[in-house]
C-alpha cells in the first residue's frame, strides 16, 4: 500500500472503533476500488459487515481477504469464525490447508488447520462454535417473523430448516418461544431443552427455559439440566444467579 492508502486504512479502522460504520465502510470500499488486492480493506469491510450482523457478506469478505493474504492471523481467525457460524468449514477447508502449507512456521495457522481437519474433532461442537452461534437464511427469516408477531411464518421457516437443512439450537429455541407465547408451556420447555442439546452454553435459552419452568412446574428439571451442563461448561456459572427463581419458597 502507498502511504496515502495506509493513512486511509487507519482512518477507516478508527471510524469503525468509534462506531462510525458508514464512513468506515465507504473508506474500505474506496481502498478496494483503488487496489483490488488490498486484503486489509476486505477484512475491514468484513468486520463492519459482521458488526452489522450481515453474516453472509462478512463471510465472503473474510474469504477474499485470506485468499489475498493467508499470512495474517487476524484475517485467518475472522474467516474461521465466519466459516463456523455459517457451517461452511467443509467448503472452505482447502483455503485453510493452503494457508497451513504456505506458512509451515506459523504454529497458530497449523493448529487451526489441524482442528478443522482432525477426523475425531467436530469443530461445530466446540465452545468457540457454541459462542458464535449459527446463521442460516431460514433461521433469520424465522427470527424476524417472531419479532413481527408472524408466528405461522416463523414456524414454517424453522420447520423447513429442521426438515431440509437439519436440526439446530436456533430453530428449537424459536419454536420454544412461539409455544411459550401460546401458553403451551410443557411443549415449550421440551423445545428449549432440545435447543440446549445443540448449543449448551446459550444463556438466553437457559433464561427462556427457566421462565417456562415456572409456568409448568418444572423448576427441578430446569435446575438439573443447568447443573448437568454447568459441570462441563464453567462459563455457565455467570448465570447461576438466575437459577434462584427456580428454588421454591
């Protein structure tokens, strides 16, 4: 990059850090227009997209950044997170493999490659993946429908995902929220529990389940479920105080 481009990149990053996403985005786009091989600009634009929850856009931009520069660990990690959230690890594995081959001296890149290719390791069942959550257009459609009170459309989207893409925590949680609003508390409780089987560290789902337990007398069951997962995932201790509502007076 030229000195002027480096200055513009730093200004764009500063705008992002201060929450001025529009100016940051425009600057990153200008940098790409000036130099389509500017990996840092693609990564920066990807970070803005990620912050705005435009997950698919972020994934594509991070992928382009890594293709242009597979030596930068920040680019690699951003791309890994996006690939996990969109469940695209198998699709992009060759990109990580190339990065590992091109950088044999970089232990971190090698470890990432090994983690996603090890036959006995499911990258989607790791704390990192659970923390990132999962995105799919059908899940976004269902969650948006819930916010708009369009429960039938939400159910259709979630069921379509379960039937055609596969079960996931987000779909079962969404269905649980719908059943809770319909006052079908036993059904909702089961759906929240099912959601936790696919992502056992989502604190929002625990809170949903706790509220549901109070409505259907399943406080003891909710506490047992929480304790079971808390033994394996210490981060759940952060919501232990919320379990106080489950203790019958």
